[in-house]
């Protein structure tokens, strides 16, 4: 606040518009609104003074706002969870059949020279769900069969072992998140082969329309297009469409943020020509692009040029950073997060024990532009080793 003529002037309000595109997740805006509310409660316990509004419809999407003494952040959650649910195979036979087809697509379609540029953990994450789909039932069958053979006669023991194997294997695969990863792999194999079509293509166009309308009015101090995980792949299509529409380029207050992106999963596919065209459209740049990825997150492809294999792999304006969770979490919290890869993949959206200039609450609710937050993060980590 400032003093003038013995009067206290209210602080200037920084107005930010956020468009958020989630990953391959059947949970919708309610889940992400609740998660942000929990993170804002943490921030308030650390000294912030933020209030989040209830959810409300925003056209075909869902919206809410976060307000504070110096910030008004208007969020639009770009909905496609209904499409995710439509591409969410149920039942073991459907998962098994589509898993075989998806892995065949990746094994035949990959440019392996590009794949080898990704961290080893990413390659393990891609193939371990398929391995566990066969290995877990085999091990359970051997154990269950051996035990039941001691208690039951012949065919009764075999049928009992098969029944136990089906139930126990399904529970284990869900607990270690193999089934979610398998569905993620199936969906992206489909994207690589065929490009978005039908409802998904229409939804991407609708996302582009929504963001373009905001950029045309440009009433906010800052506009952020934030994508997470698989949303970053769809976001490349949105950005390519925006580039085509905006002959004059993007306003200076616009930024793209990719959190835990898996873009090279498709860019490294030789058959994903539609995606290569979208990435090539981004080559001129003309917008700020912050990409945050952690080496502890096997479900993303961290710190690898997002336009992998294209003539321009890192468009102008791109900044790639690690979230440095080891500096912003107490040691016990950090070790727990490293052990739980599924939780790690969502930590981009959380505030850990200590505030970071680039945690999700800071990115979306700080009363300063993203460029300043990036500078603050780099200065804060200038002496840190490449740890996480």
C-alpha cells in the first residue's frame, strides 16, 4: 500500500487468466478444484491470504477464481474428462487386447535414436506396465496354485487358483498404477496412429476458440495456458491452431506452461505425422514457454527438448527447469515422494513444505508476472546441484 494526502491507497490488483488442460485423467474439474483448495489452505498456513470461489460453469468448461489482497486469478478448467472416460477400457480382456496392440504400435513406430535421448526412467515407465500385466498374474498363479494344491484336489485347486489370480492380480495392478499407465499408453498409441478425430478434434478446436477469445480481448495482466502430463500433447495442437489464427503473434503477457510433459512420447513416433506438423508450427516461437519436469517423475519426459526430432527442437522463448522438490520439501517428504511415482506426477500441482517461486499456487496466484517468478526460482536455486 502507499500513502498520499494522508489517505491509504488500496494495492493494485494483478489480474491473471489461467486456462488449465489436465492429463489423461477421468476425474474432472471437481477433483482439481478440490486439490487447488487444499494447496491454497497450505499457502494460507504459510502466510498467504487467498480465497478460492466455488466451481461454476464457464460455457462448456468449469471455472473458479482465486482472490487475495493483490491478486485476482480467474481459472478455466478445459474439460475433456468425458472423452478420457470414453477411451478408458474396462475389464481385463479389453485391457489385455489393447495393450498388445499399443505396444506393437510403439515398438514399430518409434524412432529409437530419439527414444534413447530420453532419461532411462522414462523408458522403464513406458514398458514396465506391460511387463507387470503378464508377470504379476504369473507370480500370483504360481503362489496361489501351490498353496491350493496342498488343500484342494486336482481341478478344484486349478479353478480356485485361476479365480484368486484374477482378483488378486487386478488389485495389485491397480495399486501400483499399472492399469492407469496402460490406458495412458493405449490412448497415446491411438493418437500417434490416427490423430485427434471426432469429439476429441472438436474439443481441441473449442479449447482454441476459448483461449483465442481471451487473447482478442486481452483484459488480464497475464494469460497462462497451463497443461499437465498428457494435456501437453493435446496442448501442442491447440498452440499450433492459435499460431495459425494469430498472424500478429501472441501478446507479451501470454505464456505456455507445460508441467510433467510427455510430448516426446508422440514426437518420437515416425508415424505421428500430424503431430510433427503441429510441432513444426511452433518453431517460430514468439511466446514464453516454461517447461517444468523432474527426473524423479517417470511418467513424463523431463528436460528433453519438447519438439524432439524436429528441425527446431527448442522454440525461442522456451525455458526448461526442474521443480527442485528436494529443496522445497523436508527430507522425509522428499523421500516419500521419490518412492511414490504416481504422487510425484501430481506434485507439479502441489505446494510442498516450503514455498517455491514455481509451485502451482505461486505460478497462478502470485501478484507478479511469470517472468519474475522464473527469475526468482533461478536465483533461489543458483547454488543447488542437479539433485532431483
